[in-house]
């Protein structure tokens, strides 16, 4: 897209290059911070990067020939071509807008759009009327403030449709062009993901408060009753105290689960590095579940490899939490007199582990590792319970999600167990799979990368 005549050079200006480079580097750093979730640092760095980039672009526009921006060969082989590539390659859409008179709406034109902006606004490489590509009055107003008010302004720009997106349009003044036209840089930052995360956070807080308030309200109700008409009724008092204890325990379970979840999330990006022998850890967790299984009349069958084979880099307490949660679910949703099987094997690839083993059931991967390791330890926990209907499977690891109809009575849980399992498996760079069919039981599979030493031992043993 060649720049218009009025932007032709007056004098060479060299300062734009380091400024633009600093801006570009700043934006790249912002992308890295975004990926690692460092929100506060990101905000300040973005502001700095945009200031540098805007200043660079302003100097460039007033000091250079148009072809440099389009990558066409320029007369003097300076740093123009790389700059054109930098601007075009930036992931954030950038638009340069020019205008002459404030009251001439059709005089506002976009004179440059980088590749991202061309894709976003679906425009070709030529210039055009601004109102033909941006119709949102608030965004246009923000651009006007930058053009004619000389101040930075921003507005939210929402794109409806199947792939709805929310962008923040930030307009900054670029001063006057050589022909007296006003110039502004409009940068769009995609905040769709940010919005989604924010909504999840708000929903999470609302759910957590609701879940805590229910037992709390019940406790308050019973305290009132005990102080009132049940004061002299010994039978009622014992019954109410029993319910109150159960509610207090429920609150304490909820708080424990919430705390574990936030602890796990806090260091989810740091892979654990302790040596954990899965056979031992699984055996301990299964032993701990034995009294509950006995009380429910459910048989626990476990098949574990010998010690020293299933060694992973892990966090033992978290591994035990995974097994406890899955065994606890299997027991909870098993019929009386049923059986739960716990099987640990070594050496499968990620593809083999996630292929499942029960073709008669619906299978869904709830988590798969980003980078496949060579060999995995695979833990499968199966029950003969009522199973889970297909439509619920994708939501199982959402916080507080419980299948309707299974919520009440002694089976009440926190709805956080599988979310915890997924986050722990993710921290261990592993995967999680569910296979289930209504009336046909459920199998959960967790697979975790084996230590290199263990891989060698498994290869030798087989
Ligand atoms: N083995 C299973 N059989 C049937 N349904 C299950 C099983 N495991 C989990 N679920 C369903 O998934 C939901 C979420 O599980 P989880 O996160 O552990 O929460 P909960 O605290 O309810 O156990 C459960 O409420 C239940 O509806
Ligand atoms: Mg559970």
C-alpha cells in the first residue's frame, strides 16, 4: 500500500528505527508475558511499547518514502525494508488514519494497514474511507480524539458473528503530515481471551460463594431452631447436631479443595521434579480408601507393576490426591456390592494411552500433553456405576460441575475433584481421558511421562 503524496519525505530522519525496534521488541515481550499470565507487567510494557512504536512510526511517516512501508525497493537501501516487515509481521492489527477537516467525515481515510489489520477489517492493500471499514461510533470517536484532540484515546471494538471477538482499539496522535493533514495510529489488541478468563473468574467466585453459603445458611437455621423450639427436645437436638456437623465438614472440604486448586494453579507452570514411584503412591492411596470401600461393600482390585518400574518426576502428595479423587468418585458412584479396578501399566505412548481400552463406551480426552514424551505410566480406574451421559463428559473438569441428579444426599461432593485431577495431570505434563456409557460404568485414565531411567528399565523388563 503506497503512502500518499503528502507523506513524501522532507528530510531523512533516523530516529524512527531504534524507536520502532524498541516498540516491536516491547510488543514481543508483551506476547511472552501474555502467554505466562503476567498481567500487571504486561499492561505497563504494552503502554511503553506503543509509545515507542507510535513515535517511531510518526518519525518514519514524516521522514521517509512510502514504498518502504510496503516493502517495495527503496532508493536508499537503509533499514526501511526490515521496518516494513516488522510492522507487517506484528500480531496486533495496526492502522494509520489521516484526516483534513474535523467536520468532513468522508475525509477520514486509512492510509496504511498492516497484515493483521487487513485480515481483521477485511480490506485489501489499497487505501480507503475509514467509515467503510470501521462503523462503531465509539471507536470513530476515539480516533477523532487522537486526530483532532491530539490525545490518546481508546474504545472497545466488538465483532459479532460466529467467531465473536472483543478488541481494544487504542488511538494515538501521530501529529501532522507534511501536507497539514492530521495523522493517528490505531492499534487493536485482542482481548477476547482476557474477557473469557475474567468471566470464568467472576463465575468461579459466584459459584464458590454460593457453595459456601448453602451449608452456612443451613447451620444458621439449625442454630436458631436449637435456641428456639427444639431447646428441650433431646432427640431433635442430636439429629440437628448431626446435620450441623455434616454441613461444617462440607464447608471444610470445600475450603480444602479450593485451597488445593489455587495452590496447584499457582505453580502449574513449574514441572515437579521429585522422584515418585507411582506403584507405591497408588498403593498408599488405595489402602487409604479401603475402609470406605468396605463400608460401601465395594471390592477394590488393584494391579500394580513392581517397585522401581513406574518412576516419574512428580509431586507425591499431588499424585496421591489424583488417585484419591478418582477412587473416591468410583466408589461414590458404584452400586453396592460392585467392584472398582485400579490398574497401572508402564511404557505406552501418548497415542496408546489416549486410545482408551473400552470400545463400547464413549471416549473423550479431557487433557492431552502439549509435548508427547516417549513413554508414559498409565493409571486406569474403572467402576461399574451408572456411567455418565455423553453430553456431560466435556464439562466434567469444570469447577463445581456436577451431573444433575447426582448432587444430593450422601453422594454430595464439592464438584472440584476432577478439576483438581486435571490441573495436577497438567502440571505433570500428562493427560486425562474419560470413557463412559450410561449403565455401563466409567473409566478414568491418567497418564504421566515416565522418567528416562524408568523408560530404560521398562524396555529391559519387556
Ligand atoms: N466414576 C464416576 N461415575 C459417574 N459419575 C461420575 C464419576 N466421576 C465423576 N462423576 C461425575 O462428575 C462430577 C464431577 O466430579 P468431581 O469433580 O469429582 O466432583 P464431586 O465432588 O461431585 O465428586 C460428579 O459430580 C459426578 O456427577
Ligand atoms: Mg469427586
